[in-house]
């Protein structure tokens, strides 16, 4: 029973890393721009956040540094892709490769560093409830912020005018331009938001989730976040669900491996990817649904006034 | 024209706009009084669109100015134009498919309004002008006519002083055109000036009280269209009267192309399901298919050309052979050729030369013997040169890139490529869409010639005039169903218009 509660807690924690990045990328892609640089942004944010905490001792300064690193790299990507119309996929891949190399270079002298003692995060009262307390209420505040972010994004996209404008830009930048909306600026803001959320997620990884710096420590989570937004057909709650599902199966297979179950470990390592893709593909297989939720202009260049 | 009255709503003075390869507007003047419906007449490429974009602030003129209510207006972008009371309804709609009608309208309006506000105003405005609009429906579920009404309501909600309509009737049934005219007259009576851009002479003569004619970027006349004839307007527009076509008697032979019980469920959520389509085309006749776009033409043509092989077995036959499941190459080998509606991208590869483009449908003639099957550059070039010469295509020779040709010339080239293959059955979609009057007449003439030589032709078009001109019989496609055929001699625009709304059972029973 106790271990099951811990499994839920670990799932929650692991899912949060993916959820925050994927929700940011969702907004990013709703504007019609896909940024394959997520992995690189998360890596740079992870080292930026880690280094900031090492020097200041304050986690929140670390999160801010991670977000700034992510948003800064996204801004560079945005200028290249939105104004200079470089290919989105190629530029994103370059950003990922750059981020991996650059973070490793900067991170060399932080490899042996340790962060100040991690405090425990228990919500007074709630955390003492048997089972539910350890499962849900001993998380870092960002875990709850992740859920709030999904709800805020739903409200923003479907209840506000700004969200409507963002969806319109993603569907047809030409039409939005002809109505007089500043398509490029809107897209840049969306891309920077995506970068900032990837940055927050990367910083969470190196400050809270595994409080240390190792080269390449994001280990594909950026790519999973990108895949989640697509497989979840750009719907925030599905993204959240997919993130926890992936986190849950990952934790489960660690658990099974440690129990010495008689399944080759390679198969267990595959399980989270397979399970997430199969489940999300099944719940989102309606083509009408995909067409209505997919930002139609995603990946295509936009030339205003032509 | 008399001197400018002091109360002119809109005045365009000596506007010139040059593009690298063409002068789009040269010293253009335009004067519109309040409450006037003013036509801007001209062919494709005459400079109408550029002029409207200048008025609407989307394009800056090199020389000249635009005056609104006698004051010089410094309109830098469409938003400022809207703020000053200039609204535009585009030919290609600028609506967002995945959001509702009300949300679409909201996007075009001021920030300070709430969605509920916009919804209520939309309903009110639509009622005043008799425009049937449902605010909560998502736009992808609307027909083209309904979408246009949404655009018009959106324009009207800005309380425009000048409303610009760009080729508004090209997508409407004749009945919908009537309704639109009623709305526009009511608007004009309320004091709004309407700029009506069109190349349809009858409509302009019926609706407009003033007309500015453009040709090659220059104004060739300011006239009152009510006092003009189609011939005199045509002379101003193209410098000549439209050529007349020779129609010879029909001598039909065997059934070339036939569909029996052709039904295909749409696999695309925004697509149209084809429902029990039956028709036949005999050699030596031209059969037309009328209808507003988006009623299943795409799916219908894909099934006939072989781009889609989802048609049920036995539903499509070519000279008696079942071809329902055959790919386009097999069908072409059987004598069936196809000219698609989109010239660049489907009819031709934009970045390849005209010579290389012969490979798309004439590969067997320009490719050597297997197993190597080298493409012969000589054969492709000479085939392309033949087509260019025979069909009077204006192009820089066989090596010119397809995208370097004007729309009309490329269409001549593609139609020519298929005609010179001596097809037994030819399917043509929108043969003269975006083509100038001279080239259109030439293409139609070629189609008739092919018919007289014993080819079976199926022409799908949105232009009723065109179908009446070339076809021997006509069908109408509406909501994925095909009407029975009617001889062109017995058809009227009114009747075809009714059928376009899917109402043939009613009028057929009578």
C-alpha cells in the first residue's frame, strides 16, 4: 500500500516534467510554428537553472533562469523561422543539437556540484491523510502549477479573445494578416512561451526531479513532449493525461525491474513510449477531431503581403 | 464626366502602382458618390484587385492619393481602412474553418465587444438585410454561399461607408445572386457606397449605376452601364467583342464514359459523400456538370480520373470496360484524359520546364524503350514546342518553367497537352477559370473541335455561361448527388439555378 502511494507520487512528479513542456509546446504549435528544439532548450535551461541555484541557493531564481534560457533560445529560433523564413524543422533540429552541445560545454564545471539540502514539500494537514497524503500532497508546488497551467490554457484558448486570435493565426496566417493581426509578433510570443515552459520543465528536472547536473540529462523528454502535443491532438487535458500516463508507465517499469520480473529490461524500457503512443492514438483517432484541433498552418512558411 | 461634386464619398486620384514585371495601375481615377453602386469592370489582370488593395490600405501606391469624404486618407493598413469605414468582402474568403460564425465575425471587429454582444448584433444585422446566418455553427460546415453571407455580415457590422465586393457572384447560384442584389440595393439606399468588382456584364448592367472600366492597368472608360450594351462594355474591357462560337449538329456514337450507381462515402470530414451518381457521355458530345463548388465536384472528378480508386466495382466504365479500380495511367492508356482544376501543382509541376511537364501525361511518347526507359530531352522539347505552337501559348519556349506562364497561357498549354494526345474521352474541370476572354474563347473552340472529331467530353464548371455555350447536355451536381441530364436547348438559367440547390425532383416531377 505504502509503495503504491509512492508510485503515484513518482508518477505525478515525472508527469509534471513532461506536462509543463508539452503544454508550452501546445501553445507554441497552436500558433502554427513547430519547434523541434525542445530538447536543446530543456538542456540549456537545466544547466542554467542548476547553476543559478548553485550560486544563489534559491530554487525560484533557478526556475527563472531556466525560463529565461528557454525563452531566449526560442526567441532566436523565432526570429530565424518567423522573419527570415528558415525551415522550421531544420532550424529546430539545429537548436536541439546546439543546446545539447552548449549545455555540455557550460556544464563541465558543475558536474560535481551539489545543491543545498532539498526541503520536503508537504502541504500541512493534507499530507497527513493516509495514502492520499503521500501519494498527492507531498509534491513540489510546480506539480500543482502544471495542472493549473492546463486549466489556464483551456480557458485562454477557448474562452478569451486572445486565444481565439492565436488559434486563427495557427489556422490561416494569411487570413489573420488580412484582418490586421500582427501574425509574426503573435507567433513570436507563442514560440517564446513555449520556450519558457520548456525552460521551466528543464529547470525542474535539474533542481527538483534529479537535483544534479549530468550531460544530456533530459534524455529525450523534449522529444516526448513534442510527440505528446501531436498525439494528444493539441488538447490540453489530453496532453496532461498523456504526460501522467508516460510518467506512470516509466515508474511502473522501474518498479518491475527492481522487483526482478522475468521480462527483458529492454522491453520494459520500451513500454512507456509504446503505451503512450498507442493509448493517445486510440483516443484521438477520429480524423474530424484531428482536423478541427490541428493548427492547419503548422510547419508552413508565411510571407505577409504576398 | 463632370467635375467632382463636393460630396464624393471616395475619390482615387491619379494612382500608379508598378511591380517589377508589370504596371498594375497606371494613372487610375475613380469617383464614387454616397449611396452609389459603382462597378469596376475588367478582365483578370486588368488591375482591379491592385486598385482595391490600394483603397483598402493593403498596398501602397507609387504615385497618387485616395480621398475619403473629400479628405486625404492616409490608410496604411486594412485595420485603419476599417476604422475609417471601408470594408471589403474578398473573393477568396478569409474565414477560419475551425471556429464558429460568431467568433469569425468577432475577429474582424473591435476588441471592446464581447462575444455575446457580437452574437446579438450579428443576428440583428442579418435580419435587417435578410441574410440567413446561424451564429453558432462552425464555418467548415457552411456552404460557399453561406460563407459569403458571413463575410458580408462581418463587413456590415463595421457600419461601412464604402463596401468593396470582389467578384462576389462567382460562387453563387443565380437565385443567391438575386438575394445578394436585394441586399446591396438596400445598403445603397441606406447611404453606403458599394464598389462592385466583376467581369460579368449582365450583372453590372442590372445592378450598377456607374462603371469604371480597366484594361491593362489603365482606365478605358467611365460609363453608366444601364445605357450600355454587353457589346459596348466588352469593347471597353477587352478592346473587341467576344468571338462567337460555331456550334455544329451533334453526331453521337458509342458510350465513352459511364457511371452507374456511383456512391462513395467521404473519408475526409470536410469532404462530400457521393450518392448514387448515374450518367453517360457518348462520343461526339459535350456533357456539362454545373454546380456551386464544394458540392462533390472534387470527389466526383477524383473517382473519374483515377486519383481515387474508392469507387465500387462496376460503377465506372470506359467504353464498356470497368475502370472503377484502375489507376490514372491505365485509364489514360484506354483513352481517358483529364485536365484538373488546379493548374499549378496538379496539372503541371510549377518549377519544372514545359518540356518536362509533358511527362506527366504523355510519358509513353517521350520515354525510350524499357528496361532503361530514358527520358528523351529531344522528344519532350519537340512535343512541348508543338503544343506551344498549335495552341498559341505565350511562353519562353519549351524550357520555360511552368510557373513563369500566366494562368491563361498555362491553361492553354495543359488543355493543349491533353487535346493533342487525341483522347477518346476528355474530362475538363473549370476549363477557363481565371483565363482572359480571348484565351477562353480559344479553349472553348478547341473543345468543340474535339467533339466534332468524335471525342466524348465531360466539362465540369461553375460558370453557367460557359456551360450553356459549349455543352450539348447538362447535369447539375448538388450535395454529392447528380441531377438527370437536360438538353442545353431546353435548359434555362433559372432552372439550372433551382437544380443547383438540389431541387430537381420537384421541377422534374412537374
